[in-house]
C-alpha cells in the first residue's frame, strides 16, 4: 500500500528538497552533535574528513573501548523498505558502541502504518518512548525531512525513496579512499553504471564527490536510465567534470573506479522494467569486461546485486564490494558516535 502511493512521483522535487536541506540550519559545519543526517548536501570537506577520521579511530579501538562510547544511549532503527546491509550495519554499529537498540523492519506490514498511520504520527510514537536517535528508511523522497521536522531527536536517513542515501555515500567514499591506490578522489575518474535515474546511492555519491572534489565523473547508461537533470545541473554548477555516455566499452578503460548498480525494479511498471532489463544486458560486468579495465581500477556496488556483476568477477582482486560492506560498519559507528557523544 505504502509503496504504490509513491510510485510515479516525479523528480522535479529534487531541486526543492536539495534547497531545503542546504538551508543554513541543516549544515553540519564540522559538528555533528545532535544533528540530523538527511542529505549529503549538508556536508562540507571538514565534516566529511571528521567522519572518515572517526571511522579510522573506531576501527583500531578494542571491543571494550567501543562498548563504552554510547553506553546508556538508545537507538531506534525503523525501516519501511527492505534492507539487508543498512539495517544490519546500523544495528551492529549501535550495539558495538554499547547503545541499546530497537530494530523495526517491515513497518508497512507490521505496524499501524498498515492501518494508515502517517509518518509524522509514527515519529511521535518513537520519540515518546525516549529513544535518543532514529535511523529511518522510507519509500517517500522527502521522508527523512518530514521525520526530522517532527522531532527534536536526531534522525539519520537510511535511504529515502529515489532521492538520497547519504550514509551509503559516506561508506562508498571511505571505500574509494581505502581501496583505490590513488587514495584521493580528486585524482580519480569515477564511472557510474546501471540505474542512474532511480538509484539513490548514485545521486548521493556523485553529489558527495562534488563536495570532496573528483577528477571526473562518467555516467554510463541508456537514455531511459539517465541521471535526473537537476542532479546533473547541480554537478555542473559545482564545476565537476561530467560526461554522459551510452556505450560502456567506450569509457571503461579510462575509469579508476566503477560504481555498478542494479535496475531499481520497485520503481518501474512491469513492462518498462522488462524493457530496461533487455537493454541493461549490454552493461553487465563479466570477466571479459574486467579485462578492458585498468589493472589498478576498482569495482564497487552498494548491493544487493542481480545479474549486473557476474559471480565470476568476485574473484578479481579489483572487486571491492565485499569489503565495501565492512567500511559501512565503521562509517555508521563514526556517525552514531559523533551525533550522540556528549
Ligand atoms: C541500496 C539502497 O537501498 O538504495 N542498498 C543499500 O542500502 N546498500 C541499493 C539498492 O537497493 O539497489
């Protein structure tokens, strides 16, 4: 029920949403204490550096030390859309730091949302039970903003509709920095391939790279899966070198990192999805395609994957998507600790 309500919603809103989260009071300015994380537009270079540094600090802590970081705090992880990684890693991150955690999945099925409860009212309920922070994943593009405006406790977006997935972008950035021999995104040519239209991870990471600086971004897709125009315009306005190409073979030998995504089936009508899948085959990453890539280039994927990266590619040392998940645990611990530590 909840899903259908949001299918067909349009991208024109993205410019508006971005303007709202860019508003001065949402900017992080290096200090995350008590703040919401709704969009990468809130970040600047200093704040990104602070998150990555904190992730490094936590990575080398002992378990004992980690357990003390959020002792006495309570975190609620509430998801309306399916998730393996984001849900589990936020749960683990909060537990590992010593917080108590309540995890609610399948909200549209198992909570009063199935009776028609609004996101605003659900947010009130969570706040009433004295949790210190809410992590939210929801079908609506503006869901994280709505929840954040309804409560004084911090809200972290764990993915909002087709719009953004800011914590994924931060973990993707850590993956680029740690796994590429170039180390610095400003030296990298990053290629994005797959569903650039509905892939919220693509939207967030490309915008985050505009903030850190990036050598070049190439968006590789058929016409029907192209990046939404407001995001492309925002990147161009920020001076990012951006190229759009339809043919993967044309560009694959030039990229230093390739970010692969699945076709977001949930946002397509069935016939439209079939048509996209038929076209998407020419973008599948196979061992033959890997031979065209630079020897030191890396391949990322936010997961879940379908057929867009063949299983045989997993053995290639340049495939870093398995380690990418582990970077997510540290980045989420970093965010929780920076927001909740007093
Ligand atoms: C992504 C998402 O939910 O947007 N998954 C994730 O959080 N790792 C990507 C996807 O679903 O395709």
